[in-house]
């Protein structure tokens, strides 16, 4: 084995981030090798990935698909495991240098915690980890001398803008939002929108859950909470601006009034590559941005009266404690319900708000508290869906 290569575990390899990460790795075989791949259900794609990238371990979350996957891979030198516990445990293996957490939702929290405790650097795509337990994650990362490298394009942009800067020089950070497919639409229009309309994002190719979150601006709300912990910055120093072209991925304003912006074409392979390769910048033949193709870049305030999820996220962050955990849990339930045509677009915000009001506030939660709050918030949200 070439020990100069960075050994990568990808949690959620069949999703949007996971497949794009493997594309990055396929272009840089001299720099990376895949040690672990995990997925929840898609054994057809997972098996193809195993055959192409030859990891030592593969885990399928859905235990009902274990035997089928094991059968497909019986002639390949890979250990096949199954179940949520196996995903949470596989990150502890010695021959892993960095774990890309590309799982969706709360399910990414425990594997990330275990990976940090095993002293693995984290390429963080699972924003819910920081939303639910950002303070705990930061504490563990400091204790284990682990780097948390953001993969979201917005947080990668901020991370890049902060290189070489001191914390006291930062006045505020400015997260950009594309606005999703419904930017500029009225409340009357949004009353009857369908999931198919919500899934048509104008700029980014993302999974269904993240795309719906983008349409409701919850994705930006979750990113605000994530940014608070990633960059140790108070909520009042985080701004959101709608930038429909998605060329400026986010900005940092400094105490002297100057602003740094990170720019590029909307291609998630760029922040993935930066996180996996950090601290090096890896040469690539990915598409380049051409200023002449964008004669104007526009910026506007988000409509938080129509898209209430962003305000709900700010409110949960400011209150703190278990509120972001409750917000995230309720959101996971309502997005699933919306995708299954059980509720309307605006009902998502209504249910989240009611859940935040119902679940008791806990100022200083620990991991076990997060588990309970996540379960109770999901159960209550489900009870509001007919």
C-alpha cells in the first residue's frame, strides 16, 4: 500500500455528495484510496463502487439487504457488514485518515462522534451533526486534535476566506443562498406547489431532502446553525443574502470593512476536493468560472415572512440548548411527509413551529439528551400529520 495516499472512508457513498466524492477520488488516484464505503439501501450502486474502488470494508445500513450484497461481492476481497451499529463502528478502523460524512440527517451524528474519538479528521457534509450537537462536536474535536473540514459550499467558502486570518479580525460572516426554485414567489403561489416543482433546483444537483430544504430555506437555516459552531461566531454576526447565480459561495467581512468572497461555478466537487486534500490545493480540470458569462451578480434580502423556516432556525439557535435538535428532528419528518404528498409546503413550517413549542426546553443537553429529544420531536411531529 502506498502510505502517501490519504485513506478515505465515505459514509453515504451512493448519495449526491458520496458519488461526487468518488468522482474526485477517481481523478486523483495517486492521492487518495478508499478504505470504507457505506450506504443505506442502494446495493446496486454500492456494489459497483466496491468493484471499482476496492475498499476493504463496505456496510449496508438496511440489514434486510445484507445477504444480497454479500452474494454480489462474494468473489471480491471486501468485508461486508450491515446495520446502523456497523456504520457507527467501522469509522474506528486504524487504516482511515479522513471520514467524509455524507449521510443525511440525524443518522450522521453517532458515526461522526465515533470517528472523532478515533482521531480521524472529518470532511463534514452532514450539517445536521453540527446543528444538533455542535458544542459537543467542537469539544470532542479539541480533545482529540481532530480537524473538522466543511464540505458544504458555503462553509467551505468561509473556511477558505478565513485562511491566514485571526478570529478577532472577523466582524461577520455572510452566507449566500440561491433561494431555491421558489425565490421571489408569493405566499399565494406557494400554497399549492408540488414536490416535483420543489425538486427543480435552479443551480445545484443535490439529493431530495436537501433540495426540499433549499426550497423552504430550511437548508440555509441549518447552515446558519452549523456556521455558528464551525467558526465559533455568535448568531448576531451571521447574515444571509440571496444570491441567485450561486457564484459567490459565501463571504467574510472583517473589522476594517473589507470583505473576502470565495467564488466559482456551482460544482460540489470543488469543496469536496478542497476538504479531502486540505491543506493542499489539488490541481483539477473541473470547469472554470468565466466572468463574461455573468455580466451581473445580484443580491437581495431573504423573504423570511414567506419562508418562515429561516427565521425558525435563527430563533432556535438564539435560544440554544436542545432547540436546534428539535428543529432538525421536526424538519426531517415534515420533509419526508411533503415528499410523500401528505402535507403542503407551508404545513412544514407550521409543524416545525408547533414541535418547538411542545418539546420541553433543555439548556445544557448531553448526547443522551439529544437522543431523547430527537425521538420525542419526531414522534410529536408525526402525530400532527394526518
